[in-house]
C-alpha cells in the first residue's frame, strides 16, 4: 500500500469514510473475515486488524469476505495502478480470465517476460501470486454474479471460471461459509428487477435478458455522462435517451446489445445484456466500468485539483463529473480520426455513414424498437475498403486507412498504452491532438491533457488560466496526475458543451 499507512487506514475505518472504499480492505484477526472500510460492523481494535490493498490479497492471506459489506461489490481497487506497467497489464489479463484456461508461463510469454519475474513482480506489489489472485477473483466475481445478476448457478460457474458446478459449490462454501444458493435466497430476490415485455420499452429488462448491477464511487453524475454520449452517439450503432445508453456489441464472435441505465437509489449502473454476446459478461462489465469511469476516486482527485483556485469554482459547480471512456480502442481511434478539425455533429455524421456502409447488420429480434441496426466493423473488415466514400477528404481517408491497417495487425490493439501511442504517432496525419485525445478517452490515461484543443483553450481563458497551449501546459503541471479530469472540468464550463468543437 504505497500511499496509505496503516494508521491512516484505521482512521478511515473508524469514520467509515466512503472515499476509501475500494482503496483498502480490513482483515480482522479474531474473526478471520475481511471488510470494506464502509462496513457497518463494530470497529475492531487496532491490534486485531491488518490492512490489504485488494480483496484478492486478503483472500490469499487466508481471510474470508464479509457477508454484510460485500467486498466483491466494492469499486475496483487501484492497488496496482501506476506501480508497474507490466504488472498493471498482468493484473488486467488475470481479471479477464487469462489463468482460467492458461498457465502463468503462457501469461508471462504474452507479457514478454519470464514466469519467474512475473511471480516476483506480482508478489512484491500485490502480496499474492498470480494463481492466488486468479482464484480469489473467481470467488469474488462468482458471488457478485449470484447477488447482482439473474444468471443461473450453472451459468455463473462457467462464466466465473470454475471447471464444474461441483467445484463451484465447494469453493464458494469454503470461502464464504454458505452454499451459493443461500446468497440468492437472502439477498437477490428482494432486488430482482421487473421484467416487462421488450416491446413495451426495449431499453428496460426483458424476460431473457441478463441483468447486472455495477457500483461506482460517489459522487456520480450519470446524467452528465448520458448527455456527453448523447451528443456523440453514432447513428445505427448507439442510442442514448434521458435514462439509458445502448449500443450494439460483438464479442467472442457473437452479436449483442448492451443497455446501461444509471441507478436511481445509489451511485452506479444497471447493465442489461441481450443476445448471444451476453455470455461475455465479465468482459462487458470491465468495458462498462471504463466507459462510465466507475472506479474513479473522485473525492481524492477533486481535493487535489481544487488546490488551484482557478479550478475550485468549476469543481464545485460540477460535482460527480467523470471522464467518459470508450468501448473499444479501435472504434475510438476511428472516431478520433474522423473528429479531426470538424465539429462533433459532423464527426457523428461521418461515423454513422461508416457504420451504415461497412458495419454488420444485427438480427431483427435483437434490436427491435431500439433504432440500433449495425455493429461497428472490425479492423480486418474495414481494411482495404474505400473509406473516402463516406465524405472524407483524400488526406483524411489516407490517415484513416493507415490507422485501420495497423489495428488489423494481430496484437496491435493489445499493446500497452505508451507503445500504442508511439506506433500511431509514426503515422502521417496523426498529430498531438489526436494522440492526446486517444490517450484521454481511448486508453483511459488520467493524466492525458490535449492542450491544443480549442475548447480547452477557450474554457481556460474564461476561468483566468493561460489561453495558449504552451503556457496552459506549463500551468497544468500543478494538476498532475489528474490532468484528464481538469480537461473534463474545463470542457464542462462551455455553455455549448454538447455541440462544441473538439479540434486541434
């Protein structure tokens, strides 16, 4: 735990400070149970607790998850973020199931390091081995799916990475002290969503839909995120209303529809999965968390940014503001190229033409009543196509073709963020604005800052900050490592945010 001392953790525990939820976990020696810092249980004595940076680490050290505060439902832990680029990627791959059917040696080879070094790196920074992390992740995700989804136990066992239902039942009972069905009887039924016929409202859960609930750290302004995505929704691919964001997806070779609805009673999202792609629930869950920036420790970020008196009034004006992410790196790279030097509305029109011409149509029974018609084309499907026919200039079409060709290369989209940006920077037509915007939304870099963006420069001038890129970049040094959030606050000050120009 690089930024939190044990004493600070105990103070946060005594006050049940929600700002620390997901940042550490408290293990109680006398009970063998670990909890979130917001747990309503009686605060244990200082000498009886140990603090861990992640739920997986606590489980690897022999502690069982609390049944009251549900550690598996806590916002994502930032324990490994920023510690080591290779480790961060390893943690992400393990959480996506790299060890469910593969070995540590295969994971290490994928990362370009030895398995011995991977184990050392993992143990040093997380306190657990990759196998321990993977096993704990299976248990945590299994209980989350039991309580927060409407999947059957057999489906959950398969999705969570257990080889059989028997192994699933045995592992859950050993870890939690109860059979899996006990959690659904005790918790799930009281929160089951209503299931209207899909044609009554296609954006509400239907009988055969999979429904998942994802929590966010408060404060969370879901309406602002919906407004942002509504202005940029690609016709045919996305649909955004007052209370939902919906889009076509294509995962594991199968089509699907994902509908995200901000929760009304607590910070977070209700996620509705429809169609064959719903079996990729873990991948979808991770993508939705990035898309809506659910794991951001916003109080900590805003406390830091508010030290600049120029930003403080803006932060107070927009509580709960997040940095919108993206669904897919390739899709966002195409969006960024299309958005160069034109308005948001114009870029949206071009993207709609591209999806309509080159996207793959979805089954009628999947998209009925939604206005969604196609999924976004894959890189290999778009490579070699005459993309200029959608209304691009020759130079812009050439740039897009070069970007598509790179993403069509095996493994390119999985490169670490810095390497991917370096590769894109070598392409003619990909300049600083595109790279910064790709880093900010496409890669989720919390410190990305497109200083040449005209909207940011205009907003900076309004609050009294420098109005030229060089001086603003120098001023923004005080906002590190959260310059992406500073950029979002600056954009929010523009009265015409939904139709503003994002350009270099």
